[in-house]
């Protein structure tokens, strides 16, 4: 998507504090963290929201990546779907939060 902020980060058109990247995902720090650790796990393929996700393998990889990124600490996963639920960017992403919550 031409105007998608996350697609621009994936394509290196916008800067982000990227902590991990592979063929399917990019993981970067949230610019407005709500916890000591607040990462966004974003599929490289543009998918508007969880409601548009049809690839069960991608969903499973996303959850396993979250577990890998947090390394057995206590954590919270949040996926906002739709504007009324708090989704600001129309690109599927998982919030991974750990540590002190703000």
C-alpha cells in the first residue's frame, strides 16, 4: 500500500528501531511504548487487519515469533482490529508488551 506507514518501514522508506527481521516479518519498537518492552510484530505482506488474515501458517509464525522475541518472560499480546477497537494503522500488527506497564 502506497500510504501505509508500516509498508514504508518494511521497505526502508521510513526509519524505525528494528530489532528483528526475516522473510515474513519485521519487528520494531513502538514509538509510543505502553510498557518497558513494547514491540510491534508486523507481517511484510500487507494485510489490513486480523479480519483479513486467511493464512493460518502466517498467524502461527507470528505467535511463535512473539514467544521467541520475549524469551520466556511474562508478556501480553494485543491485536487491535478496526478503528473502534483502537487500530490506528490499517496493517495487521501484534503488540508485544513486557515489563512495567505505563
